[in-house]
C-alpha cells in the first residue's frame, strides 16, 4: 500500500480529481472493498482509506463516471453500512495509474464508529454447511458482512492488530483472502479458518477434554442426554439444555437459583424461510417473524401455541416465550445437529453481566453446568443478548445488547462539553455524549453486585477510550443511595443529578424526535421524585429540561420499602391499610403492620408498578423471585375487556391531579370473579384512568401529544389499550422506538436533560 499522491497542477485536459469524505457506519462493514470494486467497474483511479472516523477517497476519471461513482457509493453500499457523503471537493493531483486501498490512519476522532457484533451471513452459513469447503463446520467463519466486532475490539482503528484476534496469525490462504480487495473477506478483521483460527474445547467431568469436531459431536450428545452445558459464544456464555425436557429445565432452575424468571429459547433455522421450527411451537405474526431475523438477531417475545411442546418450566405462568435464532456459526452447528430448540439463558448470576472468560465461567457456573464448551477467542467485553417485544404492532426494545449496541444516535443540538451519563440502578446502561453524538452502551444489569460495578467501570473506560472522548462531567440519577450516584461522587468530576422520571420523559422525546411541549405518562416501579418520595405514576407536561409534574396517583406507604419489589403482598397490604380495607388473606406478621403504622421503613410511593404488584398480591401471588413477575403474570391472564372501575380524580391545592386507586382495590379484595377477569378489569381501569387524566390536563387543542414511558409500558396490553383510547380522543401517542422505555433508557434521558440545560 502506498501513500496518497501529492497535489500538483494537472496537465491541461486531465480528468478531474475529487476528494470525498464519507461518514456514518462505514468501518468494519466492507465499505472500502465496495469503493474499490466500484472504482474498478467504472475505470476510475485513486485511493481509499479509513481515516479518523471517516472513509476518505481520492478518485480521478471522466466526469460522467465520477458522478455515477458518487451515486453508487451511497445507494449501493454494503447491507451493514449506513453511509453519508460529508464533503466533496475538486482538487489538483497527480495522475494515478490505478486504484488502491491504503492503510488506516491511527488515532481517535469524534466521528469514530464502533461496529456492533453481526450475525452469521448467508454466504458464511453456506460455507460451513458445504462439504469440501475449507471452512466446512468451522465455528468461527466470518466475512466483512458478519462476525464479532464490539466484543473483540481493543482499540481503534478497527484493524486486526487492535482486536483479540491479534493472537491468531493468518495462514497463507486466509492472508490471500484478507489482502484481496475483490474477496468478501478483504480486511474482515476476525477472519480465520481451522488452520489458523480459534478452536472449541469440550470439558466434561471425569473425561479427557476434546477439541474440534469431536467436541461438537459430544456436546450434542450431552444435550440429548439432558445435561446442562455452559457454551461460550460471541458476547459471553450461555447455559444451554433441551428446551423440551422439563427435568433438564427444572435442574437448570434449581442450580441457577432462578425458580420463575422466563428462559430464552434458541431455535434451529429450518425450512425455506428458516422459521419452520418456530412455527411448530409458536404463533408467529409478520412483525415477530421479521423481528427474529432482525439485524441483531434479538430475542423476541412470541406467544406460544396451545399445542406447544416446549417444557412448561421455560416460562411458567406466561403466555409468551423469548425466542431467537442462531447468530454465530457455533450456534448454527449446535442447533442443527441437535435438531430442536435449546434453552439459551445468560451464563451469569441473576442480574449480573454475562460471564466472558473460561476461568470465570468455570468458577461461577461450576455447580450449575454439567460441562463446558469453551473456545479460545478472547471476549474483550461482555454483550448480553438484546430483547424486543411486539407492542401495538411494532417491535419495541426491552434490552439493548449484542448486535444493536453500542447504539449511536444524533442529538438535536450540541453539548458544551463531553458527558458520561451513568443511568440508574436497575437494567442499567451507560451513555457517552459529546458534540451532537450519543452512544448508549449494551445492557450492564442491576448495579447491586461487585461484578456489575466492575463491568460498569470497564464499559465506562472502554467507551471513552475507543471513541477518544474524555467526559468532563458525570450525569447521575438524583437518588443518593444508587450505586451509580455514590460511584460518581468518588470520581472527582463535576456532577449533575437528574430526576428519574424527567430522564424517562426526555429519553422518549429523543427517541421520537419530538421536542415540543407534550404530556408524558411516566409509570414504573419506583424512582426518586422532586419531593423526596418514590414516584412512579406521574404525568409530566413540558419538554426536555422543562418538565412539570401535573398528575400522579394517590400515594401509599410501602411496608418494608425495597422488600416490596419481591413481595407483592407488601404492596397489597400497604394499599389496604392506607384505605382502611380489611384484607383477610393478608400474610403480614403483626410486626410489619406495627412498623407501617409508625412509618418505619415504609416510604410513600405513587408508583403504578407497585399498584400492579399490589393487585398481584390481592389475587394470590404473595411472593415472587424476580421484579416484575406479578405484573407479567397479570398481563398473561388478561384480555381486552369493557368492564372497568372508574378512578376518581382529585385536584390538590397547588393543582396536582391525583387518581385515587381505592375503588379498584376494593373491587379486587374478596371478589368472587376469577383472577383473569379481575386482571382484565385492572388493565382496562388503568388505561381509562390515564385517558381521563390526559383529557383533564389537555381540555383544549393545545398539548395533544401524549407519551408513554417507564417500565410499566412494557406491558403490551396496557400500552396498546392506552394508545387506542387516547387516539379515539384525538391524541397523538409517542412510544419507545429504539431506546427501551424501562430504566435502560435513563442514561439517554440524562443526556437530553443536560443538553436542554436542566
């Protein structure tokens, strides 16, 4: 590769020479080979190179061919690219004799792009399934259009030497592909083959470890015998077992101490369109069928069929199952050889980031797994699987992860200084922002363990190092007891705290590109409010940086505080005690009631999430093993109905509009209707209450845009019914599009608050 030609005065009549700068998602996606092939096709000369966050092109030729080159450059870009022409200049330059791909510039710049991890493309899938191909059944096959990226990059520019593949020198045949601009593996940085690349190794107790094809054969045999395997993938380990074997599923639950939380299931890709195996067990709609084939190959929540043969323990008490397709060659080989669906749940302790190293996995999962299918390609940073759910006819994000994060978005303005937003406490993400750019990290998890904090610190450091941006200010949730808040105070940087629900509302505004005044309902579990109480049933009027609380729910005290998140009976008892209702089935010991009466560890809350918990407790679910279990089961039992309880609206001194839940609680206590009917009444009552508040707050044709955000609106029935009723009243409704409506969006909302000068 040679250096660019120096600019000189061209001879008279020489073809024009253009300098083009292309930005966007143009590195690590096969864009330079695309430029090279296009120049060859049109008979143009010059060079292309990766610059600092851009692709630079100097191209020389006849005017018509140059114009066609610029058109095709963007319109015919590789599928994974998102390219835009930043600048086009005419310059003087020497006459080039051909077209070259030059080496990358080193260093960092604001327009650096970090490519996410991509699923195995059809061409590579054909390679691993074609006998005689030198990559036949090779678990690490990839090209410029697929394979790991984010999880193996150590530094930028994105070249092999800066990835965890640096320890695997290319064999002669792979090097030929890597250096050939006409080959689809040209500068595919993770490129490898059985002769020079990573390998797999199966470790079973009491047996000699085996590698390669033998490891695959024995792994499939072990899964068929009902064993649980920890399998190292792209962003971390999965715990896998036969999804049709109830005994295997229950053993996994017992060992992982995960008695109820649903387990994700990976299906083999079968049939003409790849979805036959899913159709045998699930009710696929066009939106979910498209979703499982999405760019990130996410987990998608899909209703099970009545004759579903999956083990009941996969998702107890729920109507939907989180399903996904294989996204790595190793997954394809395992699922194809096994011939059926496998549970593929995160290899971690509950709530913590997924494990990535062999030593960590064996130490932490040794009592869970019956064996380990390792590989020796290092994972630089974890990336859990993303989760999406169909709500209101569209797929909406529940968790950002491998394949769709880091998520890069444009801000509607420029920040005065780089900031790092630390999110909240649950379902946490980080967000790095500078100038007009925002980058949201993959899912980190609950910030209550040492490992979560360790990964949080790693991701914070990595984002700043990779993008070459050093934060000068930290943005945090206002709750002083959050791990992220306490961590921030120890860093010695300026700190800006933001209220939880203001961040929710601002994230929704950013996600929808709507910055005018609107009414946003922020309903979730609990979040720190302006008055120091635990909010969670709020209506906010305004826009980012200028939110005003205009409506809420009648507050009640939570006996046990945070303990209520896993004990729905506590929310139920707090509601009943607040309203003076006799709940005969209350399991509360007398001491809890006495503490509640004295206000000990019984904070006030207006959270709709806790109202859902209370309803679950009143309908018989007194204890749960994960947050949100009660509301999820209530939704699964429910259907759309016209029966509802009208909740009174009371305007307090100062103007705040309070919805009173007491009539609904009285309907739920001691009623003879079956739980499913009461659960339906609960959903309809809350949806109608929301619309009643909206109409009271927006009586004229002013703010007729209403947003729905917060974890409660992960509930598809409530979100859909609320949207339908709002639209019937003439409102336009905003919902999550790219940023999760739950606490994973808090970091993005904090950035928007900072941008607005709050």
